[in-house]
């Protein structure tokens, strides 16, 4: 968006061990405040399904805020 502000959308889909499927979708906004100080906000969803067993799948929504100072 700007030289110090970035926006990204991320998607991941993984299938393994027969009929197990995981999917993750999230957006992230990163802001570099100065040379050593940066922050980001991430928000997304995660889903895991297993069609070979009767175990209920996982549906989760979450977010993260990180502020980092590097030396």
C-alpha cells in the first residue's frame, strides 16, 4: 500500500494421510514505524476435516497483534 505499510492475503490447503484436509486463510497488515520498530495485525480462519473417521473437525478463528523492536 505504502513504502512502510504492507497488506497480504494468505491461503494454504494441505491434504495428507488419506482423507485429512487442513485449510488456513488469513490477512495480514504490516507497518514499519521506524528502522527498528515494526508491528503487524493478522486475522484468519483455520479448518481441519477428517472424512474417514467420525471425529468432529476443527473450525477456528483467531487473530494476532505483534510489536517488535530489533537491536
